[in-house]
C-alpha cells in the first residue's frame, strides 16, 4: 500500500461476483507487482467461512472480529490489520462495520 493509503492496481476484473445472498461483493485485481488478489466488501453480519487453499486477509476499512473454528476468543480486525488463514480452515467473521478487504492466496 502506498503512503497515501492507495493500492497500486495494474488491472481490475470487469465484473464483480456476489455471494452470501448478496452480502459479499468481490472482484479480481492484479497489483502493480503482478500479484493476483481478490478485493471484497462484506456487509455487517455473522458469517462462517472456509479457506480452501489458505489466504491472507488484509483489512482496508471497517471493523470485524475473526474467530477460528472451535475457538472461544476472537481477534479484532480494523484498517491496516492482516491475518493469515490456514488452508482448510473454517472460521467465523462477525462484521460490525462494512468490511473492505484484500485477499491474497
């Protein structure tokens, strides 16, 4: 991310994909370094999700709580925070403020 808070994007996917009954919108982006990512917006709610291949979730804006499957404790996620989600991991996101985030495989 640049000093002014912008992410240098080389290409942006033409269309967005909706999931979770329209509560998540995502699109592919290629950053200036050539790496492929998913840019997503998740509306407030509680979601149980699954990471197939493992990924890094970097918060661009919003507020959420991340909880690994089977864990009692939750980690707060705010702008600038990043979390590595292991492969084949089920987890819960409790989104308090719309969560804008970047997923990196």
